[in-house]
C-alpha cells in the first residue's frame, strides 16, 4: 500500500491496495482522494435558472431518448454514459463494490481478484489484464468502462472503444458506493446497502463492547512488504473498519496520518512502539520474503516488549482478506468479533 503503489500481481488490490494493500490508497483511503468531486447528473436535470436554448433542449431530449446521462468523473471528464449499462468493464481494485450491488462485469483484471473475498464471484468474468489489454477490451464490446488509472493516453484509447470514466477506487466507501449507484443505474441498491452496512457496523461494535472492549481502546495495523519494509496502516483497508464510528481509537501518530488522509506509512522496527496501540493487528503478507521479515519482528525483543504483545492482544489476518471493497468490509464485520474472541 505505498501511496497507490501495487503489490505484485497477485496482491494488487488490497488494503493497501497500494494499488493493493499498501496499495493503499489515496488520500482518501489512504492515498489521496484526488480531490475532485464526482457528479452524475441526468441531462433531464440540466435546467438552469434561465430557460434553455432550443439546441440545449434538443440535446437533452436526444440523450433521454437514447437512455444516457451526462457524468463528470473526478478527473473532470464529462461523458455520456448509459443510464443502465449492461456490459461493464471494471479495471480497479475494489471489484467487491460491484458484487455488493449485485452487478457482474463482463471484464476485469482477474489477477486483482486472486485471494480476495469476492474471488468466487468472478466465474464467467473475462480477464482484461493488468495493465488493461485494449484488444480484449474491444472484443468484449462494453457499453461502459470504469477505469481506475489516471493516464490521459489510456483514457483516450479506452474512450474510443466505449464510454469511459475514471473512477477513484481509493475513495471512501460511502462515496464509492454512491457514485457506483449512479454509474450503474443502482442508486436505490447503493442506498440500501449503505444503510444496512451502517446498521451491521453499529451492531458489531455493541457486540464487541459487551464482550469486553473498553472505551477509548486504541488499535494499530502493521504489515511487511518485500525488502524488509514495515508499514503502519492508516486510512486504508482494515484500518478503515477499526477506526470507524464507535470503533477503536488511533494512537496519536496514526491519528495524524488519518487527519492528513494518508493510507500508510513506512516505519522502522525501532519506532514501532510509537505507533503500537492497545491491540495490534498483523496482516500476513503474500511474498515469502515479507513473511520472513514478519517472523523476525515477532521474535525480536522490541516486539516482545510491546504492551499489546504482553497482554495477548495481537491478531493476525491474511492481507488479501482486508481490502477496502464493500464485500470485504461487509465480511470483516463478522470476522472481527471472531478474531477478538467476541463471538
């Protein structure tokens, strides 16, 4: 999860999602939310305070008749897209968002889905590769391409195949789901999912507090990447759940990262105590080299001296099972109580 960096192919997508876990995630979700406000407006809503010109009215009528809407993505491209697209290509980390809305794409970079919670939902989805393969994309005849990349050359090339929008897959969950509801003609489904998620999230924290979670308890998430690189997670992946409303507090240095919108930060083992909370979550990496680094940390005197370690409040989870997508977030609401012994 290095600011929008991606793990090896199999790891793409994770929390960090660094383009995976360390991937991590833009200033929104860890990296930067890229600041633009996305907005989808149906052409029928284009009325201004003054009466539209005959030409504008004609354009709106044509658009409505064709079942399209005007959508401005977070990079500022305004595109005419189908109101209810049927053949979607989704090239980004958070495919589980589509799954939560009951949508299956015709194309997706399948390597990004390896080991993910939603992997079994990819049966029948064609692999468009990563980086995205233009020939395969053309072959699938999409009517909408949702693309996480920000390269203008890629955007132009994809736009020649089908209506294309650049989508911030590192944005906050609520923002992503709301935007996808507009893009996919699933606005009500998105609202329903978000409402249900909020209810389930509140119930989970109540359950954990009843099982002994104390008010004001802090938590930290750490993981290793190849090259003996240790990261503390902030606005990305599992941390997004832990630091949710009613959840754990972040230690002061991590709270600073959250306030800055930082997804994760590389630290040295020597300063881990500054970031360690009352409870520690270790994300098991994919690469063998990173696993060896994790083992070395756990055997170190620095690690053994941490209060959370001494109190037995350390939990491990597969890094690929802590992505930021909606399906994984939903799964984590049942997984956390299991990890913490509250279920």
